[in-house]
C-alpha cells in the first residue's frame, strides 16, 4: 500500500494562506488610512506597500502556474536522499 497526497492539497493550503494575507493587508491599509498621521511620506508608504503586495501576488501566481497540480506524490519518495517535491 502506497500512501500518496495530491499536490492540490498544497495548492489549497497556499490559497488559504493568500486569503488570510489579503485580509491582513486590507486591514493594514485601513489602519494606515484611518489612524496614522498623514504626513508627506504616507502616500509613498502606502504606494510601496501596495506595489510590493501586487508584485508578490503576481510572482507567486506566475511561478506556481508552471506546475502540474494534478500529480500525486507518494510519501515514500520524499524520504529519498535527493528527492524533490517540485521537479523542474
């Protein structure tokens, strides 16, 4: 009997993490707009934060789109010395 997990489970966990990150980022922007001292640097801080958020989100989508998420990985293969979960 071979125990295996589909990579779609990892993708689901990553999407859950992204959802939490998006909610947390929205909360940060809301807090900055509502409670922060609106000085001359605040628009720059908000712009850099939003641009960094968009860059990280788009980079993760582009990099993860190249993998076949329907692959099933046997857990015994992860114990091999040079095993890779995401072969290139």
